[in-house]
C-alpha cells in the first residue's frame, strides 16, 4: 500500500516540477527526500513574503494576493502592492513549510528529529494516515499596512518592516539548507 501511495504522490511531484510550480529554493531538498524509499513530499513552500487584500480578519476565501515573492522583496514593490488594496492590505511573511509522508512512525520520528536539529521547532505528525509530518518554524510576520488604497503606516516604518521580513525569510531559507544537509546523510 505504501508503494502505491508513494508512487501516486511522486507522479504529482513530477507534474508540478514540469509545470514549474516548485520553489527553486526548496527543489533540491524535495528531490533528496523523494529519493528516499521511506519518504515522499506532499506540499511545500520555501517561505515567502506577500501582500494580501482581506475584507475582514479570518476571511481567507475572499482574500486575494496583491503581491507574492519567494525571495527578498524591495520596499517599493510592497508599497505598490499595498496601494492596490480594496479592503485591508496585510503584509505577511510566511516561514518555510513542508509536508512529508513517512512509511512508518519511526521514519516520521527520525524526520522530525532532523527538522529540530535544523532549527525547525514547529514540527509534528499532523496525520496518522501515512504518518504525515509538517515542518515549519516561527519566522512569521503579519500586520495590516494599508486600507482602501492608503498606507496605514509611515514609509520609514514600512521600510524597517520589509527589512525585518526579508531577514526572517532569509533565516528560514538557511534552516532549509541545514535540513537538506541532515536529510542527505539519511542515505549515506
């Protein structure tokens, strides 16, 4: 049963790869994980910074992206995106997130230990079916910066916030590199 499930998920990974839907900053790590017989990746993001228009807090269905960057972003790009907000323009910096299915609970435990060693402190089994491990961390920032096409904060403050978000994004990507080194040792 594991082999069939893994094969199906690997096919999905290959399709996403061929469509160019995989973040380049996490691609090599995913390839390494997927080369191991006891693991298969389900979904991932190397971390990103976004400006999102949200009608009201918690209304994710009606939210829309005004700007999205998987690398460091320039302050001007954030302002340009925020000024397009129809409602509440939020600046959100997301940490890396990775979902990995594991053949056994022991494999899941080994993967979580590796994640913790790499600095990902928010890791755990989120599904007992296929022992799905979620790996993420605390590098997250979110705050409203605009309302109805007007900035709510000063440009000086926003410059500092964007610099801070870029720094946290970079820190998350460094953790991914450490995780990649640890996972690479699984097959050695």
